[in-house]
C-alpha cells in the first residue's frame, strides 16, 4: 500500500562500515552444484576456492563483499583489497575478518592503495576468479576492461555509467565478456527479488489490465552533504578529494540522481518491460551551500515510453520534509505497488481497482521476502559454477543511461531522447583512463572557489557548452 509514513529503518550497503551485520545465506538455488573447482574450466585452476578482489573499500564495497561471502553454497574467499584512500582497506579487512574468519585471507601484501591499485589487486587473481567493482561509477569501464583482459568474472555496483559515452563503453565491453565466457553481475538487486518477479509476471499476463502510468519517489533527508565547504583539505589533491566526495561531482558518479534514483527508475522500466524513449524534467537547488556542489536537491521527471505511456519520477534530498520512497503504477483493471517503502521488502501488491487500500487487495507478495542483495550474488555464483550464460552489463548500462536521461533533462531544461543520450558527445569520464594521483581533476573551481553547476537553459550540456 502506498504510504507517506517515515521510512522503516534499513541497513543498506553504504552503512556497512558503521553497522556491519552478519551475512545470511540460505535456501536451495545452488543445491546440487559441485563445489569442486577443478571439475569445471570456468573456475580458477589449481585451487579449491574462487578468490575475490574488492576494488573500492567504502561502505558499498564492504557490503557487496559481505553478500558474496555469505553465499554458503560456494567456496568463495576474499584475497585482495584496493582503494585510492588510505585506511579503507584495513577497515574492511578488519570488519570482514570478524564476520567471515575462514573466508578472508588478505595479508598486508595484498592490500593496495592508489589509482593503479585496482590493477595490482586484479593481478593477484587467476582466470575464473571474481572482481568486485564498488568505486565511483566513473571508473567502471576502465576497471571492467582490465578484468576482461585478465579473464575474471565481474560484479560491478550501479550505476555503471554516468552519461552516453560511458554507457556505450560498457555495452561494447559486454560483448567482449561474452566472447570470453565471463559472467557479469550488476548491483541492481531489485531485479533479483522473487516477489517483484512474480509481480512482473502477473502484470505481463494482464492481471492489472493495460498498463497506463507509473510513478516513483525517492524523497528523504540528504544521505550526503551537498555543501563542499570548506573545500579541499590540506595535504589532499583536488582529484583525490573529488573521488572521496564522488556524490557531489557529476563526472565521478552522475550525482545523487544517478547514484540514488537508478533503482526506482530501473524497477519501473522492468515492470513496463521497456526503456523510455524520451524525458523532460525540471529541478532546482533550494538550499545552497557555502560552496554548492553539482546536484539539485529536487527533481521531477516525465519519462515517455514508445507507446505513449508515462512514468513520473520525483526525487528530493531535503531535511524535515515528508518522506516517500517507492514505486507504483496503474492499469485499466487496477493499481499496483512495485516497492512500498524502500528496496526491501518490496511488499508488491495488485489492487482490484484504483484505490490502494487493504480492502481492495487482489494479490500481495508473500512475506517474508528473500534479501535481494544476497539473491543477486547467489544468482551470479550459480552461473559461474554451472557455466551458464550470465551478463547483466548491457542492462546495467541501459538503466544507467535512462537514469542519466532524467538528470540531463533536469539540468539542461531540454527534452532528450534515448538515442540522443547514447550518442551525446559530452564525455564526462574521458580523462579517467590513465588517471593518477597527480592528474588534473576533470572539474575545477573558478578563482572564487565556485564549481560549475547546472543552470537550465544556459549550457548545451549539464554544466558546460
């Protein structure tokens, strides 16, 4: 049922470092799968385990690694860590060692720091091992390409791209992964929720009638500080600081729009079984910082599908406002809930009519629901052990592109199509390949310490011509 009540307390991946919880993995998806690595050519030869290297040791990376190690049906071990920031690898090692003492084998010599640390960590793996990419999205394509060259299976966090050029790179690399029979997972975990899958099947079979409209919301207190004051700390380079504050810079992450809202947008597109062909939007910055970052604090997007169906998305990052976090739709026979409050549990529901009331429920998802963060890992590992085709990279790139469409439309004040977004010449991550600690940051402040920000109607692209 749709609600405006405060969000229930959850423990998302980004809070891993402060509220790490015991990983739980159960049920039978992998039952019957052999645990013998040597019996299958898709595993790392000469070992009884599949080793994992984690690239990006923030909360999201630590959470993804915990979910991976929680797949009890498979012989997984964490053996290497890499990050650009000092101290993060040690923190993740300490926390995960407590949770999984028999599955963490990361001596000091396999902990790496710096912009080339990802290569050093991946070089410790064997073909058939797994690389986890949980860095800011700007680095996803470069890291993915190197993993393919090393013959590694990949799990990469969302978003996998921040604009058209970076999405195109991921799409092109996906075919190379297929040629090498590599398995690729993308952290859009809602797609792995069995209750949402049941909802999808029911919607596609016409249980709610013809699907007329969709809407989704993510409106809550900012999860990250949108004020850059007091600026770059002493002893830190501009680039290193921007990578650390990646949510504040569009080149690094696509901003809060791409990083926060992609799940809501992707699950609606899944239920529609299509990607939007165009987007128009509005947005603004109501609360300016002493040094404002590149985000708006409110967004309203109208997506249009090829058949004319509309999808309305609303995002807001403001304190002391009504909170709303979910996805909903309407068909000719009745309304439906995709996500009631947050990402899990979905509490997916179909109603007999347009009133979303308990008395009108036609079907609702059985409770409790499996944890989709764990399910996505079980599905990926199952594909690796069974050597079945598994590549979510193209879908992840498409979801990232569609999300970026909405952001671009709001930041420029222009209508944008899917095809236009894919061939957009503005390449915000062009300088990432070969980037070092001493490289010039892709975005710089002016003489007054002010960074370029989106101003609808002024620029050809989001913050520049």
